[in-house]
């Protein structure tokens, strides 16, 4: 049976969370190589204001200079995930699954689709209808309605030796003004949104994290080791 251990890192620096992922990633690879017992991991957190650029991302999608970045209290980090540029900040749930896709019987493409489905299912519990937009990874509202598409969740992952890193960023109570300084995920003609913006009210972050964790576990066919995650 595939088990997942969930940890809520709360508000944590992006690089610090990346280091935590790397450690779990390497431990999982070693366990797999030695046929040792293993379980999957799910890290949940929020980050201070930061823009991250995927390894094949276009730096021109960062629309402001370094001095301007400093003036708004943000930083820019080049990372080794897929995808282009995105924003992380307080009020946004970032989820990092560190999973062995081979043990789950999933291809990378199917894994990403499962992440999308988990977010779609989670949003449905809040009364938000969401779906996929052809040719654009992530979760969208009013997908396919030209001029009305709004991205609510970005996804960017890395997989090596069938082990995953990085993950998804769901806008819950996010300060959407920070998206004005980038072409989110490389799109200059599409909007972004948040749960709070769509529902017209602030969302309880702890409840939203718990709901998302449960939907991720369900969609990945994982059994949670620690249901009351810390």
C-alpha cells in the first residue's frame, strides 16, 4: 500500500523549502535503490514574495527590474522545475509532492493530470467550477471562453528516476497585484485569479490546506499516515 506523510511547513523561504525537498528526494532515491521500505511525502507551505523561473522559462516574462523587485519586497529564483515564471506569496498554498511514480504506476503526464484533478475536485467543494485549458498546464476557470479564462493554479514539476519534486501553487487569499509584474506561466494574454477573488471572501487557509491534501491523496491513490498533519 502506498502511504504519504504530510507536513505543513507554514510560511517558509523558497530556498529553504527547496532544500527540504532535495533531502526527501535523495532519501527516497536511496531507499528505492536499496529496496528499503519507503513512503511518499507531501509538503504544504506558503512562501514570502518570490518569483520562480523554470529551467526553460523565458526571463523576458519578468517585467520589472531587480531594483523594482527589491522595492516590492520580492526576489527572483531560477529553479529546476518545468514551466515558465510564476509567483509565490502569502495566502497561496504551495504543495510539493515527493513521490515515486513507478510505485504509483503513473507516467509523468498522468501524474500532472492527477494533480490538476485534485485541485479541480478541491475547488468544487468550495463551489468553484474549474477545469483544464488545452495546451496550458494548470487549473483554469471558464477555460475555452476567450477573454474570460482565469488561471487559479499553476503546476510545475521535476521528475528524475521516477521521483518527483516541486508541484503546484493554488491562489487562495493571494495578493493578486504581484502577478502584474510577470507574464504568468509565460502567458501575456491570460488573467489569473484566486479563491478569495472568485468567492468575494477570505478563505480559512488551514481548512483549504487540509482539503487539498485529502484530494491529492485521493487522486494519487495514497493513504495518509498522519491525517492531522502538522
